[in-house]
C-alpha cells in the first residue's frame, strides 16, 4: 500500500508515487517488452511463414494489426469479415495464460525428447511451475499436428535425419562428395 502524501504535497508527488508503484523495473527472470515482442514475432513467423497472417474464419490474407499499448499483445482484425484473431488461434497456445516465450521453449524441449521427465525439464528450463509444465506437456502430446510445432519440427530437422542411412549419411550424397 502506498503511503499517504503530506497535506501540503503537490499533486505531482502523488502522481510520481503511483507511477513508481505501477511501473516497476523488470525482474531478472521476467521478460522485457522487447523479448515479448520478439517472441510474438517468432510465433507469427512460425504460424504463417511467408505471406503473413491468414484469417481462421474466412481465409483472407488482409488484416489490420492491433498492438495493445499496455501489454504489448498483438491481435489481428480481418479486413473482410471484421473478426479478431491472434497467432495463437488454432494452436496449442490457444486459451493459455502462459506467455509465448515459455511455450516456444517447451516446444523445443518436446521436439528434443518427448519421453519421461518432460514436465520437469520444462519447469527447470522455462521457469514455470510444475503444474503449468505438466499442462503444457499434456497439450503438446495431444496435438502432434499443431501448425507451430510442425514448423519448428521442419526447422530443427537435420538433413541426415531426413535424408540418411543408419550411419547418418546418404550413400548417394557421400559418393557425390568423393
């Protein structure tokens, strides 16, 4: 609770006290607005590679970009059907209160190894509670064909994993290199 200003204090004192209380410096673990914007841009690039946002309601590519000045969240409004949507729509991130940065981190961990201990690794690496990490792991396991997860899968796929034999090299490519 803020202290009450002295009776003779100007209004500027009270305004400065409120501003100091509302605009706190970011904690070491919390992302800065630039990091949030970078994560949102990364999500948009993974969600809609190439041409930009596509309306999930009418498949139109014409949209207005709306940025919330307070939270920095990005939403789109379709120019054709006038319905709002975001990059989270139709993905595992939909209706989640977790920010984008921990979700992208959890997706990379999921693609690395989706076996036992995934919630604990998400908790340690992404800085979320175990309950949240468990919920994120469950969502990732239940949505194998998520568009963002598929885009990350394509990005992280190595050429030897896609185009190789048991030794990690393709015989035709190895012969051409000789």
